C-alpha cells in the first residue's frame, strides 16, 4: 500500500483501514491549519491505484475489515463516479464493512448535491467528518474556512437528507477573545440547524507556520484562556437542544466532556463547572503545535 504526504485522520478512525484517495487538500487556506501548508498539492489518486491498495490490504488483513477511512483532506471532492468506484470496490473486497468515511468540508459537499450524495450513500459511504469550526460568519471569514454560515448549515442538512452520518467539528476559542461570545452563540444555533450525529469538540491551539500564528505574534488575535474556552463549551452544552452525541476526543481539550445530549446535559455541565472552579494554572499552557 502507498501513501503520499502526512497521515492525518480523526481519532475516531484510529481502528480503521486507511486507503489514500487524495493527496493534500483542495482548499488549503484555513488560517489555523498547518497539515498541508507545505504540500503536497491536491491530487485525486487514480481509481486503479486505490483498488490495487484495497486488494493489497485484503491480502494482508483478510476480509474482516469493519471500518475504512479514505484520506487525505476533503476526499469528498473526488469526482462522484470515481468515489463510487472506490466505495464499491471496498464493499466487494471487504464484505463485512460497517462504515466507509471521508473528510468533507461544506463547499465540496454542496458541490456534490443531493443526488450524488444519495448515490454515494447507496454505494456505502456512510459518514463524513465535517469541519464546521464556527457558526459565526465573521469567524468563518477571518479563518478563511471557504464557506459561510448558511452554506455550512445547507451542507449539513444535505447530508441528513442523504442518510450519511455527519461528524461535525467545533473549535473552542477559534474566534479569539474578541469574538468568543458571538462564536459560542452562533455555533450552538448552527449545530441545532445542522443536526449532526456527532459534535466533536476541539480547542484552538496555535500551530507552527500558519497565518493565524502570525496574527497572534502581531497582537491581532488574543488566544482565549482555559476558563474562557470552558465558558464557550458550557454555552454549547446549555444551548444545543437537539439529540446528538458530543465527544471530546482530542488532546487540545481541557476536559473530556463526552455524552449524549440532551440526556447527559446536567452531568456534562457539572463537569465543566468543576473545571471552572479550578485555578487556571492547573491546565496546560498554550503552546505552538508542530503537527
């Protein structure tokens, strides 16, 4: 099996077979992300190569693979007919597959449209990891996410109509101190309209060689404190009203808030309040990440 560029996958795909469908990211402009800033340039791998790698994996692992993730960044951008071939080949070679997953941002989900998403769902594409980050138009514009609030909501609703699970990522602190309240408010309301199956919480940590780190160094962006990030999380817990699974499966977070909303709301709020009662010196310092 072959792979080009950094291996990057969600923590929830730790047990999944990784078969590269694309190299790089077709957007690659998010100011907080360093993953593909030094390349490789975005490229869709030939379907024949992907199928060869699937066959190689079958020979090594047998037919018992249960979950498959197609990296790299934004693999939903693969032309639909090619992605259909990849999914069908995966189902053929691994008949026990329970899940096929890709990364996909709102812009490229919308480009697929309802019909193509439904075709992909029928071929076995069952979950997409979507970086919402924020529901605030001002924040989304500042971080150059490539989609505004309404596009994010429309893409999420499109996935729901297609029957594809939506694993939505929210980033605490990505609005900085100046936009913290707006970020939390608009993100909660956007999540309620998207109705994702999972809400996966991340806390902003500056990364090397990114435009946002340069803004921090110039004093144009103030990183939120641990308590300020936890206050954003508390607001989300209070104001996300739909049924969804909230997870905190990431090293950047200050608390491991995980549970089903709204059932576990009281327990999760108590966890956050206990963390807020601790001195901020108890939490990790803000540092510059290298990966």
